[in-house]
C-alpha cells in the first residue's frame, strides 16, 4: 500500500478488518517492522484522536513519529502552479512536500475543506499535491472529502459488536450542530459501508443529501424515525449541505438522537466518531448508555492506523 486515501486503497475492506483484529490481539507482533523508519503527521487543522492514535500506531511498529502542526507553525503554502508568489504565501507545495518526503518514510495529512468552493474541495488538492510531490506513501488523516482511518475503525467496531447478526442494518443519521462541518466523515462512512456486508440506510433533512458518488447504493430517507426502525447500529454525524455547499440549512433539535428514537431500533448500538456536542447531536442518556460504542471506536482508531502503517512498511521492506 503506497497511499491510503479512501476505501479504494483497501482493496478488500473485510479482509483488512480481519487482519486488523488479528493485529489488535497481538499489538507488539510487528514492532521490528518500523525500526529506523519515520513518519511525519502533518496537521493543517486541530485533532485529538487522529493525532494520538496514529502516533500510538507508529510507536507500536517501532517507528519514529514527528507531529507537525503546519497550519499553526509552518509557512503558508501556495498550491497553484506558475503564480508570482508576492502575496502572503511563503512556500510552494512542490518544495515543501519534496523536502518533507526527503526527511520521512511515510507522511500523514489532515486538511479540512474550505466549505466555500465545492469543486475545488472535491478535487482534494492538498492531499493529492503531497502525493504528487513527496515521493513517499501518504495516509489520509481526514481530507476535504473523506476520513478513511475513521471509517476503517468504525467497520472494525461494527464487526466486533454485531454478534450473531449476519448482515446488520446500519443507519447513518444527520444530527444538528451549530457550526458548518465537512461532509468527510459521512461520505467516508457511506463509502465503506457500501463495500461491507451491511444494509446501509442514510437519513437526513432535505437539502443534506450526500454526494451520490459516496451515498452509492444506500437507501436514503428524510424520515429519521422510519430509518431507525429495527436498526442494529445508529451512526450519528453532522455535515453541512453538499447541495447548497457548506451551508447550515437546519439546526432542528428534533434530529437529535435521544432514547425515544433509540427505542425504535433493534436494541441498536450508538456510534459517533467524536468530538461530539452532547445534547445537540445526541442526548446524554444515549451516549452514556451501555449501548454506546464511542470509546470502542476511538480505541479502534489505533488499530486502523496500525494495520494501514503496517501495510505501507511491508511494501517498503
Ligand atoms: N474522530 C476524529 O478524527 O477525531 P479528531 O478530530 O480528534 O482527530
């Protein structure tokens, strides 16, 4: 594996989950693999879980890990070709990426979308530029449109908790939030679930449908209660509108996940990637219940990064 941008790079997502669970059971088994290897985790935006879990995963493989908060501590980067750089951008991505690629064996990138220009955001300019110029494997630690390490952790969590249910009903539900958030977690979760052996339902208010390329074959309904009926897993997340790009069209608290709605499910498990706005996205009574998997998901972020970095190191030899 020389890049991990989306489910497409996983080739066989279910096989990757099986291998990840084996690694989780024996986390020190490959600590020799990353000896004398280094990874740079580059953050244009804030993070708690992604930063710490990817760092832990690198350490479990014996790697040297550097975290670079480029958004706060680095030079402002120019991404356009052929421009006269006499403005506020001090360094071109061509130069920055080549330098970082010369220092490190693997690079992780977190770069959120502008939410102002849909066409530009959906070209994934930042992560693609690093891939083009750095010359080393690149891990998507949440890009403009996708968050594959989160989705892999989520699929691992579902497989750990589905018990005897062969093909669980998994519901991705929009929930309200006071700020405009990217579509990346919702897009990515839908993309991975479309490749997994689950029944995927997406529910959101009108105007919040995800991009068709990511919603894929999911059944989409604007009736949240209909979606919750008989569900085995409820995955809550806010996203801003894709259609009216980056806009907040609703903050309707009737979409908050509460115990009354969870009662419609098949004793469903509650999932959220965190960070979460309690009693806005989800009521305390749900997120603090025994059916809440939020900590399991966060723990599996280490497992997801662990298996992805292992695959990259194996290719490098
Ligand atoms: N879920 C997730 O990516 O968390 P952070 O933004 O804290 O990394």
